[in-house]
C-alpha cells in the first residue's frame, strides 16, 4: 500500500512538471523591453521637470503611464537584482551575486518560449555561474563590473565585456550608450525566422549618466553655456517645471552652494560638468529613439511594452584615480582620458534621495522615475500613477500580463517568492 502511494505521488509530480514545461504562451503574447538608466535622478528627464531635452522618453510617458511615487534601493546592484527577480532577498549577503534560490524573469520567460536578450551593465557577479547567459539570457553583451570608461578602449576602471561567455574586445571608437544599443539591435535580428517570430524579452542596461562624465564633443557642444547661471537657477527651473506637471517632490531648502561666491575658473569647470552630464542623458534618449524606430519599422511596436526606469544608485567617489595620463583640464573634460564626477554642487540637485518614503520594501529608498508605455495600454495613456510602487513590482507585473505563475506559487518549487505586487 505504501509503495503504491509513493508511485502515485511520483506520477503526480511528473504530471505537474510536464504541464509546467509544456505550457504554451497565449497568442500574441506581448514583447517586453526594459530600459535601465544608471544613476539618473527623478528630476533629470524632461517629463519629470528637467531642462535636458529627452523627447523620446517624454513621448513614452505621453503614450503610457508616468509614476510619481516609484522607489528603488539606494544601491546599484540591489536595484538590478530586485528588478530581475521581484524579491529584495535576491542577493548573496556582501556580494552582488544572485542567490541560488531565486529565478530571474529572463529564466521564466525563456522557459515558456520567449527570446531573451540583454545588453549593457550587469553588475550581478563575475563568475561563470553569474553571467547573464546562466541567468536566462540567450544573447548577451555585458559589462560585468559596476563602472567603466564611456569612451574609447583605454579603461582607467578595470572592466570586462562579455558576449555570452566570451570576452569581447572593444574598438577604439567605443561609446557605451551607442554600443549597448547597437548590440541589442543586432540580437533582434539573430536566429532563423521561426525564432524571430517568438515574443521577446529585452533588457537594455545603460551606464549613462554614471561617472566618469564622458560624451562625444559634438553632443556636449549642444549644451554650451546652458549651465552658466549655476545651481540655484537650474533648481528653480526644475521646480517650476515639476509644479506645472503636478509632480513636485516637495523638497525645498537644499542648501545649495552659493554660485556667485565661486571663482570664475571654478564656475567654468562646474558648468562644463553639467554640459557633459546633459549630453550623456541626451545621447541615451537619442538611442532609445532608434530602438523605438526599429520596433515600429519591424512592426513589433504595437505589441511591445516598454518599461523605463533608473537604478537608484547616486553615490559618487570622493576622488578618482589620479594617474599621470589623466587630463582633467577644462579643455579636455569629457574626453576618454578625463575622469570627472558631477560633484557636490550639481549632485545636491538630485531630489530622489531626499525625503525617503518608509512604506517600501527596503531601507534607504530613493524616489526614481518609472514609465510603462505601450499601445496595449491605450486606455491609460498619459496617466500619472501616484500609488507607491517599487522596483520589486516589475517582475510580477510582467508575469501577470502574460498570465504565467511564479514558480514559488507551486508546492514543488523551492525558490524564493516575490515580494512585489503587479502594477496592473
């Protein structure tokens, strides 16, 4: 009798496992494109009040939902782990690696028939078992570390780029924002026609506008003299823009450094920093526009959900490596051999890390931008969502939109459960 029970129990497990493996996607399952900016603040794109032109991101907000109470941890890697898993317990303590007991959204979607691809910054471990290809991404081009140069292949920050499992040498004209975008575009066209007909899950993880401040000179020139008025003037402009949009953070009395008391040479250096920083954001928006154009031309845009957010990490080093080859002169700022950070004055304008909300799933929360946009959400186009949301909500939102259960809901799966809630 006992052996019969064990046999029946085993058959039940096999049956349930087989059902899970053979689960078919509903017809016309949506594509998903997650775009993650690096160290971008709540107030630094146009639709959130910035003076920096970001027309493509702004258009996504017009066609989708803009979130005004979205929070991430004040930690780069933890934000990324929560984004891809839906749980704040995803990381191994004291490292950036993912726990063995978590599954990523890429793994879950790959199992049910999605094409999965990523390009950009990874920062979730550097061992072979930590690589994107081991975490569900069929195609990947990844910066494995937290930081690298943006321009050129002379790297003052030790960095390894990998295409799938292989180390990838980068060219002399390398520019992170452009290269990450192009790599993702190349993945869209990989594989046989039958493979390309599958829905996709794509993750584009920029390093802009993370330090060091570097951008092509032709883009920086677009912002010449725009920041000569200083910190207070830009802050007041952003607040006025936010008030007009109904999304002011309510942060006042920032105790900004007095611009008028700065020496002329310091003013010039400070203004140039923001010119470069704005150029990095402008270029990121431009390449997002090119991705959107591709999706429209390839007739995939109408069935694609685009999720734009930032990683919440906004800390800066007090000093960068002062090698003899570094040239931080005013004339050379923004070039491959300059190592400039935004600095205390302009960083004080970052409003996201001020006035944290205690009702989130983690400590040291940062208010960040989030836009979810798609022709599939036409009825919600242009809406502002003022509910408290977190980066842990992204994975359960995607699963619900497809109708796929998380494996933690199964008695037979030993994985960490999601803490986030579906937004829709």
